[in-house]
């Protein structure tokens, strides 16, 4: 079967534009499956030992009494648009992010917190709570993603109770298996 350009109402020009755009879309989809776009566009991974992030996060998860069976990558990063603590006072500073890509959880912490243990602990627990909200959704326990920022900040007792209830249900689910 031969594709004819007359089948496209826009004529020959639209036919080739469609073919080129379709090929580009398939190429971009393939590339973003192999390369994490948020890592490439938003941050620059630093070559610093991430053991402190890993220990803090795993201690928090262990304290909750649950297990996360998905791979987790911990990294120190420099955010491309953010100058960290060198920014002018009053500017908002991005200290950490969490995202999931290709079946792996990523907890990225600003390299500015490398030596600040107290601040590092707070930010790592914040991002770990984001990760646990996603994990509760992925395990089909409860979907709290609408409230993820409130849960991660631990400021509201009602959201904390929702999160704690989700963790309790996850524990019960994991005990059954």
C-alpha cells in the first residue's frame, strides 16, 4: 500500500511536515526513555560521596518500619538556574528534589548542604517523605500526591495523620506478603 500525499488535506507540504514531525516525535520519545531529561535540563550531578544522604534516608525509612523495594539513587547536585547560598538574600533557594524516572526513585540534594548536617537531615527527610507518598501510590495503598508538599513539610497534623495511616497500611500489606 502506497501512502499518497493527496490523503492529507494540507497538500504535499503538510504531508512532509507531518512525516518529519512524526519521526522527530519517535526519536525524542526514544531518547527520553534512555536519558533522564530532568537530570540533563535542570541539574548537574556532582561527584561527591552521597553516603550521608543514603544513611539519613534509609534510617528514616527503617524507623517507619517499612521497606521500599524500588531502586533509589541519592545524589548531590548543582541546580542550573540556582546559585545556592550565593544568591541574594530573600531569593528562594532550591535545596532538594525528588523524581521518579524509568522505575527508579531519585533524591537529589543541593551540594550547598554537603557540610551542613542539620539542614541536610531536614531536606533529606522532606524529600524522602515525597518519595514515600509516591511509593504509597505506586503500591496502590493510598494516593496522597495531591497533598505531597503538605505531607513532606510536616506542618499540618491532619496531613501527617493521613501519611501515618498510609504508612500503617503499607506495613500491614508488607507483613501479609
